[in-house]
């Protein structure tokens, strides 16, 4: 599921949940719920994460293992 992918992206960038929550303008607890799969990612959050990490939405959603954005 995508929650592992967003956790891995965060850890690969040496960020805390609090760091990412600030970028998304949400609480650390709300972001933690996304990573734990306890809450679905809203579309706007998904887009912000893809833009921030410069990866495709398909990569975050585990539709592909290729993080590159196809333009």
C-alpha cells in the first residue's frame, strides 16, 4: 500500500513526520495516520507529496516502481 511508500520517501529524505506535516499544513498525528494506513490520502495531499518529492502519483500509489514523472 501507499503508506509504506510515503514513509520510505520521507525517511529517504531524512525528514520527520513533523517536517512533512508542516509542508502539508496538517498535524503530525494526521500525517502519521496516512503513513499507518489509518486514513486515506486526500487528493490534494497526494499531489503535494508527489510535487514535494518530485515523483509521480503512480509511484506513490504503487502503480509503478518507477519514480520518474512522465511528461
